[in-house]
C-alpha cells in the first residue's frame, strides 16, 4: 500500500511540475537564472558552487544542521510543513525549469521523488525544455562498493569501502550496489556533463567525467602563519564525519601511543559539531588528521590546508589521477599504518609543520578556491550548454 501511495504522490508531483513549467514559461521573457544548484546541501558544496557562478540559484530543500546557508530556496522543516512541501517543491521545480538555463545536481537526489527511475523523468523533463543538466557526485552517491572491493582485491590497497559494512550492512548489499548502477546509467544517458573522482569514487559511469572541484572561499584563506611560531603544545585536530571509514580508531591508537611516549600535544576530536566550530578549531590547529582510506583530500582536507594546517591524509595522486600533478607535495601521504610514524615526525621536527602547511595552502590557492575552481567550472558548464545535443531515442517522451 505504501508503495502505491508513493507512486500516486510521484505522479501528482510530476503533474504539478508540468503545470508550473507551462504557466511560468509564458511569463518569463528571458531565463534570468544561469544555473540552479541543489537540491540538498552536502558538505557546503551547494553553497560554494552557487557562490562561484554568477546569477545562480542555490537550493537546499531541507535545512542542514551544519550549513545554515543562506540559500535562495529552502523548505522549512517544522511540523506540518511536509504536506505543503509535496505541492510547493514540484511547483518551484517547474518554475525554475522555466527560469534557468541549467541545473547542477549535487549528489544523487532530485527535486521530485526519484526512487522509481533515479531521476530519469526529471532529467528528461529539463532537457526537453532546453535546460542543461550537470551532475556533481560527491562520494557514496555514485561509488560502487562492489567495484571498489574488486579494486582492492586486485591492488591489495584498502579503500573507503573496506569497512563500509561495519557502518551499515545495507551499504554492502547487492541492492545498494545495483542502485549505484542505475544512477550511473541515468546520468550517462541524460547529463550533459558529470563531475566525479574517477578512482576514489569508482562507479559504473561509462562516459567521460570532469575532475571533482573544490570551492574554498578566497577571503577565508588563513595566510598568516604566526600560529606555527607561537610557543606551546601543537594542536592536532581530527573531525570525522563517519569515524570507522575515516580511520578514527587508528588515529586514536596513534595518539594514545605518542602520548604514552611523552609527546606533549593537544588532541582535539570533533564529532557532530557545527561547521563553524570545526572551522574555528582549524584556525587554531597546527596539524590535521583527515581520512585514511580515501584517495582525495575531501572537503575537510581542503578546509584544513586553507586554514594553514599541515595535513596528513591518504590522498594520493598516483592512485587518483584526477588530482592535479604535484598534489602529493601539498600533504603528507599517510596510510592508516603511517599515522603514528608521520605524526611523530612532525612533532619531533616542528619546523616541518609550518613548511608542510605552507605547501598545502599554496595548493589550495592554485587549485581549490572559489575564484580558481569557479572559473574552471563556469568554462566547463558553458561548454556543456553550448555543445550540440543529440536526442536519444531512449529519452522519455513528454508525459505527465
């Protein structure tokens, strides 16, 4: 019964979106919005991508506990708003389909219920109206656990799915992996451009992809390195979003061993705290322990380097070839087995902390700021919007 209700609700929202798009189309002389970015916030990516694109429109359909915005469209999360949202979201989606030249989808969710076709109807709805579709995948939304496990078996290298079943057994199930396959197939068929990390987010995508972009605000770079010459114990920060798959258990063991050996430093572990509190700690920190099974630095790693911290992380340009050449100099490439050794090396030679932090800050300035990545993503998006668009015979026909 619940599945039937969901399908009826899905069809109702598609009707509302269609009516809204037609109604607004007759009232929009030009498309005033360059790109709609959304529809749900993930690690401040929606906010930062929208900030990098002029005339964009940021959407976070649900309030995020750590990233309050501001967003151009956000549906309140108060009790009683759910029913109104079932009508408002498709109406707003139809309005934006008439007003925007392109949509950047961050993650694997759509504006409308997409569990039945993984956004195929929604993407087709936009493309039939001349709207460019871009997909920006952020990790587990596209990563195939089965392919990552096969990659580990072939290489002998642990990766982010090695301990995934300890987080939740469903993440290691065939059904979960099959859903990643369908998401990839729909993106391949409908998206005009796809951003992904080819190895770290190994997937079923078959077409070409663009490297995953990072957008750190230029004005928030910590250029002053005075904290590295100040007296006192060094501050080591670790802020895992998912402790097991980030390697927190190994971090704690390394920290405990170093303290038992007499090393004097402050260790600050941040779990479930607001983003503003994390950034405040990074501005004080000297060393940051990031994640130790992923092959890219991640958003938190970029924030750490931008905050003038020496970064220890598993990211490795020899594995994730989407990273810019020379990236490994920006951080200490650190496997889970290397955490104790590399952290000890920095604590024994504090002058190396400042040098490593400076190298990381330089990498962010060259590759990961809003100004630099913004220019690149604008070029990629505009090229996608201008390229000829063949109409696939498999594309869904117009329907309510």
